[in-house]
C-alpha cells in the first residue's frame, strides 16, 4: 500500500509517499481501508519531533474514516461496514491513518450510519467530536452567549456550527487576524473580536460560556471575560503552552466553573449521537481544503500557515 511514513523529524517536506506492506489482521484488530482523514495540529507537533513518546519510523495520523476491509469481528465490524477511528494511540503508539489501509484494535473502530460523503465524514471524527464534547461540558443552552477563543481553527469552526444547531443565543469568535472576519461571519459568528498579545479585546463579563482553544497560555484572560456563574472549557493548546500556574480563587468569576475536554473519551454511542445531530440539522461539514495522499505534506503546511481556516482533510 501507499503511506506517508515519518522517518526523521523535520518540516513538512519530510512527509513523502512510499510503498510499504499492507498490514494483515491479528486477533482483536481489523483492517480499515482509509477513505479520508483529517489533518491535526498534534500531528504537526509529532512531525516536528515534539512528541517524545512517539518512536520512529511511524505512519502518523490520529484519525481516519473508511470501510472495513478485513475483520476479526464480523458481527460488529463486517467487511464493507463504514467506520471511523480516532485517538487511543493511533498514529502515535501504532501506525495511523496517513495511508491507504490502517490496522486498528476493534474496540477503537466505531461503525457509523451516515450519508455524508467521504471528504465530509473525514472532516468529522477528531475535530467535530472534540467540539461536540466541549459544548456538552459547557452545558450550552439557548440563552447562552458563547465565545470561542481560537475560532478560525478546525475545532473552532466545528464548534460554531454545532452550537448553532444546538440553538446558542449569540456566538462570538476570536482571531489574531481580523482579515478572517468575513470567513468567520460566513460560518455563523455574530461577532468577531481580536486576540492581541494574549488579551481578548472585550470587556470583562462578556460571555456565559467560553471555549478556550488557545489553552493554558490565555486561560486566565478567558476567565476574565466570563460572566458570574459561567463555564469555561479548556480544550486546546494553540498557544503552545500545556499547563497553567494560576490562582483559581481569584481568577474565576463568582460562581463560575472551569472544565476541560479530551477526545480520548469517545464512545460509539456518543459519536453516533453527534452524527445524528449533524444529519438532523443538515450541518455543512464540508472541509476547507481536500488534498490527495501524495499531497499530505502540502496539507500540513497549509494548516500551519497564516491562511489556515477550518478543517483540512486528505482523501487517498
Ligand atoms: N482536547 C482534545 O481532545 C483536543 C482534540 C483536538 C484538538 N485539540 C486542540 O484544539 C486546538 C485546535 O485544534 P485544530 O486542529 O482545530 O487547530 P488548527 O485548525 O490547526 O488551528 C489553526 C488556527 O489556530 C490559530 N492559532 C495558531 N497559533 C495560535 C496562537 N499562538 N494563539 C492563538 N491562535 C493561534 C490560528 O488562528 P488565527 O491566526 O486566526 O488567530 C489558526 O487559524 C489545538 O490546540 C489542538 O491541539 C484538542
């Protein structure tokens, strides 16, 4: 099969297409023919050599969608079944989705019912599930003003679409680059605000709920803009900082809550519930750009560029 194998860390050009043996099934694992996969910021981290637990060579890719090509669980995962996979060591502890086929533990293959096209479905697993789980943890209601910090990211745009499906009252998005305002408005943001040197250009107590995608670097500033009784969910680390040194007693507004989300909490039932929400509201989950497997390096470089907006996928 053809695959993108990372042999040595480096910039995007180290991601070259090569021919490798197609994996064969072993007990408890089944083979997915990859029809598409999303590109994720964490894979760029790994490519750069910033994931010390990942040993090389490794086929990267923490998510994939496709059809079961060979199975050790014909009842739940029959050949031809559409399925998705994400996280759980995929593309890190064992070879991942940047390939024509990927061998995955059965417990990490989630059969899905959907009429989305392959590029659409490829945009969904990691990004939409992360957005969906974060909005659940934020206990989003139809009275809420939601501020998404890092709104132009794939997760940010996905959260905006899902929040509208859930009937959010007002949607505010932040970016460091206000030239992206029309793109944010086009995906439903009511208001776009600037992120300048780690400070949101809004007064205190602006939002009932904050989805923090820049991460621990700006978390305290996000708590500043939260209303009393509000909830902030830390889900991303776009700022490149992984932990925070902060005083929760003074940083949190009165009666406010701080939570977090990890896509590692995925289950088959939660994933299908999210797909059903997408279907019921006919959400447009079309990725911003679609690349071929041979263009995976270009796909990563695009995501890493200042022009980046929304979800980027590869369809082998
Ligand atoms: N908790 C989980 O389970 C989970 C799962 C998936 C992803 N994540 C995290 O969620 C975040 C979003 O992921 P993604 O794949 O959707 O990201 P992405 O699409 O790669 O995000 C790109 C956007 O990030 C913004 N950005 C980059 N560096 C920034 C910085 N230093 N400060 C502020 N904004 C910055 C840029 O926006 P502007 O130029 O417009 O400002 C750019 O448009 C990442 O941190 C990712 O690691 C977490």
